[in-house]
């Protein structure tokens, strides 16, 4: 009975920004837990390749290309999918970007892109999916936050701001939508070896610092995020709402 709480069979999950990196790893892991997967991204070719990879592994996968920063496009894509294919039971808001520049020199256009990609996308797709979940009286939303939800580092102040905002938007989603049977939570990765972190992974000095700074003593592997995402997407978290779970090797709790 206890393991059945984590079973995602019969559920359909939309993961934004899932053609590579953390999003793709979460998609694969949730498929392994039984979910039907809806991949999302803006690059149609990359999205098709990701979908074919998961299909070749025996999973049921659909590619749904739309721009998460476009409110109208996100709503239309979700509405059309719900009408033509079926319910989106789980939404993982994973799409995000990074830009590293000292705050005093941070370009205004990069700041705006961060706002749209990291915050507005969570509102856009979250609202679109929640409208259908509310009618059904159930649904799961997992917003991908960051260790920078709680901490800051030089050169990424606007990114830190966006991830703090995502955690607070998650609290707001839970506060507004829990009464309709939705559970909305955050998952905050620490430092993981992903394309977004390629510059840091390839920096020996930074990697050495990170290994000393992190109690676990290493970079995270994207597969280590899957268990928490499955928990937050499954019946096992039926009374968990508005919280952010840090998966970071202990870095956010240790000086």
C-alpha cells in the first residue's frame, strides 16, 4: 500500500523546458513511475529528439511546443491539449534561464528575460493548467525553485530574485488553490551538473569551492531530483502544500 502512494500510473504530466537537463531527467523519472509525459520547449527539433528518446525507452510521450513566456500562447496550448487529448494532472514548471553579470553592470534586457522566463512562465502555465485542475477538484503543481531561493552569490542577483519570487508564488498558489484540491509545492535544486551550469562545472576553481562548501562534498546528479518530484506529484503528498523542498546536499543549511 505504501509504495502505491508514489505510483503515477494513469496520470499525465506536463514538464516545461524538458528537452534537456533537469526537465528531461524529471520527465524520464516520472515516466518510469508510470506517468504519461508531455514535453515542452521552444526548440522544436530538440523537443522532437527528446520525445523520440523517451518513446524508444517504451514510454508514452507527447511533444507540446509553445513559448511559456507568452501568456496567450501558454493558455491556448494547454486549453487545446485538454480539449483534444485529455487532462493534465501534473504540471512541473521547470523552464528557466541564467545570466551572470555583476549587478552594477547587469543589462536591462537580460533582467527582463529573467523575469519572463523564470517568473512569468510559472504564472502563465500554472494559471492555464490550474483552471482545468480546479474544475476536476484535483491537481499537482511542482515549481522548480533553486538553492538561490534561499541564498545568493555574486553576479546572479536578478536570478536569485526570480527564484525567491517562484517560492513565494508557490505559497500563493497553495493559498488560493488548496481549497479546490490542488497541491502546489516547490522543488529547489542545489548545484547540479546541467547545461545551465556548464560554465561552473567547467571551472576547476569553482568546483573545488563547491565540493568544500557542500556537506555532501560533490555536485548533484539530475537523477537525484526525481524522487522528490515523484513525491510532490503523487498521492504521497496529499496534505503537503505551499512548501519548498531543498535537494542540495546540505548546502543551504550549513555554514
